[in-house]
């Protein structure tokens, strides 16, 4: 069994710096396979295998990015369950505070570097969503929904929960047959097609991912909905025309807080003073920078806003907030499904990309799951309307009255299992 004699005094000091910066979780460090330095006064639940002093220095300066890069590249190994480890560390970090000065500086620099201008947004989205439709099909549901599902009960499957999420959104906006809806950031098109099929609306759906738009257009053609749904490869800032409803699911995270007033202007231009809408997004309980490692390796330009930061979407345009719901535990359950499916297909994904890619995405999915479990991230749905909108319900009863077409689809899904 290794002993502390393998660590020099400098290395022991570096380990203490790392541990204190992340709230002293119950983890011990193994340096170069020889020495062990433990978290004092706590059970040793995890071991972190660090190759050399240089890696310890990086961890001391910026624990999150150094661990993320080291784990993804295979030079840092973890002994213990990854999700449980990340839950423990994230819980400790929430209590510890802001992290190191270097990590704060790096985070601010990355926010500046990955700005969501018209050109920057397209590049940021391309780096994530245009990886490969085949890749995402390995671990998402059959409709290719890459946003939080909604689980009416614990036995609900991922496929059923994603159907429930889409309908939850539609009922919140109270879509009526014949209305015109604009969908900002439509992904692979599932929600736009659901709105058209089950609610009889026409939809214009915007997205700047070429791969996703091509997939959505082909799906609309196959399902005979191309006359009801138009998929537009363009930025949300170029949305024009008048619409009865505005819907955006999972896009605000890619807008950047500097652009919230502009997005609010686009929303008001689309629905005026009489329309209504919904935004669904990953958020936080208080303003905070987004994970610098995820922005570096997975989601460039991402930001998860606090509710207070989203005021710029509504207040300058006299838009009324009607309802706010937080379904973060539903996202934790969604990520459990995604991570499980990802692991089943890890070998195929490694062949498509490489082992480093698999480790990076495993860490991203596991870290996201841990963040929702411990409350570091939230999932908000905000329903809003123009000041003169008359289509405002007295109660929330409409949220739980499932339309007949959706009931039939759910019964078909149950029978097909």
C-alpha cells in the first residue's frame, strides 16, 4: 500500500490547495502510482491517480479544467463511481464558493472568446450539434430530443417522457388549431412536428445547425407535414413576421446573457402585445459563470442564466410572466437514460471518434447528471404573454388534460413495447 513518503513537501502542499479549492471532498491522491495524500478527517471514498507534479500544479490552479482535460485525455484516472464522485465534489464546491482566482480569470476570458455574435453563434453550434446525426441517434430517444424530458411517474420510459414533455409545452402555451407558431432553436424538429400534428398549427422553425435542419426537413417530408412546418436554417435574430405563439426549448443557453435584450426584442416583434410564449432552459439559482471545461470541450459559448438574468427577455417589452416551473429532477432522470445509453454504445462511439472523445462526453453527461442532482443546475420553463393577451387561463387545470391525439399515440407506444 502506498504511503505519504512518496510525496515531497511541495506536492503535499499542492494536494492541500486542490482539496481546499473544491471543499475538501473525501478523496485521496495517488501521485505517479507511489505516494498517497488523503483528505484529512474524512472517509476515503475515491482515489485520484495523478501522473506527475506538473498535473498537480494544473489542478491547483484550475481544478475543473485540469481534471476535465486530464480525465478526457486519459492521464488522470478515477477509482470509484464517476457520477457519485462528481456529486460529492460539486456539493463541496457549492459550499466552498467561487474557486481559484485563475479559474475565475479563465472563465471570464472564455466568455469573451466565445461570444455569440451572428458568426460566433454559428461556429459554436456547429462544433457541438453538427458532430454527426448517427452519433446522437445512438443515445437519444427515437425522436432525437436533446432537451429535458418530463416524467409523469417513475416508470415512464424516455420515449414516453419526451412525448410528455412536448405536450406539456404545448398545453402551457394553449395552442389552438389554425394558429401560427415560431420555434426558435428547433433541434432535430420533433417539437415543431408534434405541434403541427397534434394541435393543427403551422410552424416556422429556426436553427443554425445544418445537420439538424437537414434531418428535420427530411422527417417532415416523410411524415407529410412539410406544408405545415417550415424549417429555416437561420439565426433567431432574423425571425420576422407576426405569430400567435413563440416557443424556444433549449436555446437560451446558447444565446449569451449579453444578447438577452436582443432576444426579447425578437420575441416582442414576433408576438406583439397579444401573443404568448414559452422558454425552456437550463439555469441556476443565482448568477454564475458556466462551466469553463464544458465551454472549452463540449459547448462553446454556453451560459446557464439565473431567473434574475432573464428579466431582460421580458421587462423592456412589457411581457407578462404567467408561470415559472422548475423541473430539474426530470433533467436528472433524462440524463440517467442518456448516460446509460451512451455507455451501451461507447465502443461504437469510440470507433466513430476516439477514446478521448468517449471519456470527454462521459464526463460531460455524468457531470451534468451530478449538477442537476445536487442543485448546481436547474431547469426552468417560463410562460409569458403580451400585455394585451386575452388567452390567459384561470387555473393550471389545462396542463393535465391530455388531448385525444396524444392519448392515442401514447396507447400505441405502450402497445408497441
